[in-house]
C-alpha cells in the first residue's frame, strides 16, 4: 500500500489529523495479521523552488516503522498557484518496488487539482490500470480523479480546501476494513489480477479469452 500524500500549505490544517488517522489505520491493519507493506510518496508542486516528489521512501512492514515514516513526511509550500504535482507523484508511486505477487493499492490524498504540464490525468489513469493497482482517491470533484478510483476497483471521496477534516478522517477509517477485503477478493476472484477481478465483478460469468 502506498499513500500518495499532498503535504503542501493548502493541506496544512488537515495534515496532522490525517497522519494521526493513518497511524490508527496502520495499527488496525497490523491487528489483522495480514502480509502487508506500507510506503508513502509525499509531494508538493514541482514548479515551486524547494518542492519535490519524494519517491525513495522504503516499504516498511512494522507498525513502528510505518508510524515513523508517516510522522516524518516532509512538508512543502505548494506556492500560491492552483494545482500540485499529483500526476508525477502517482507515477512515482507506481514505480515503487511492489512485491511481484502482491496487490498494489494506492491511496491518493489531495485538495488541489493536478498540474498538467507534462502528463494528463488520463495518461496516469492508464498507467494505474496497466500496473493493475487498486486506487482510492480523496480529492476535489474532478473527472480524472474520480475515474482513477472508478476504473481501478477503488472508491473516490470528495475533499477540497474547505472540507471539514473530520469528514476525511471518517473516509480513511472506513478503508481500514475495505482495503484488506478488496485485496483478498482480488486474490480469490482474480487470481491476483486486478484486471481479472474487475472483469468478474462486472460480469460474474466472464471468462478470459
């Protein structure tokens, strides 16, 4: 599982609460005794000096290591413009060394639209599909963001700069049981393939060509 996390100024009022929620999330996940790994991709706006997409944080498998990584994520400015480098961050997340037979899960958290200078939402959505990653998104109400979740077995939740943080926390907490359940269904219905899982969910009588 990879949390793709916008840590810019517009998220500043939400970050501490979200991190606390994710720490709780990891604690509950650990109690399920699943074979999980977690990493993060904190990011800002690549057009702003000093902002980055941090792609080199490792996967961790213990509660303590996960909490340490979540609480030490760098914060970025984001600048005064509208939009962040979400597309580059998701691309970086997809390039991480997920285990070959694991179900990759992305959880994208941002309250800004994506900058689209070099990539488009459709292109990144295609990358998610090709990588067979399940994608959950909490974001502004934009078609590209919604499709990432809708097309890849996840769920989209609307947030913006004015949303009450408690609403986002409720969304994240709802994923504690949903994410492992979806991953298990991918293995049971899709033989480990997200593509096959989505095909069976759409048409239980479908078979591979």
